[in-house]
C-alpha cells in the first residue's frame, strides 16, 4: 500500500470518529448547545473550541501526559471545528 493510501485510510477513520463524536455531543448536550446550532453565537462556539484545545494541551503536559487521551481530545477539537464550519452554511 502506498503512503498516500495509508494516509487516506487514516483520514477516513478519523472522519468516522468525528461523525461519531458529533452524534455523541448532540445526544449529550442537545443540538442547540453544540457548534452545529445556527442559533449559537460565534463567541460561544469559540469558547467551546478553545476549551477542547485546552484539553489537548493538558494531555501533553509533563505531569499529566496522556497520549491515548490526546487522540480523543484531537477528535473533539476536529469535531467542534467541523461543526462550527457546518453551521456557517445556515440552518439544517
């Protein structure tokens, strides 16, 4: 398998994880309390995204390094960023 094919498979798997994570977030918090919502302001969406980035930073700290947790937190960052991007297209 070519390196580009390996990368494509990894990206596909990550995209699947992002889709599962947005479903989980909507189930847990409700649609209106996620960045998918067109009713939520950009400032609130930024707060959610930055909180997730903070979780990535925490997973990398020397006294709390958690590389398995890092993978999960990166999926959450990608999920919130993608949800925000999707909301810019207008109401569902």
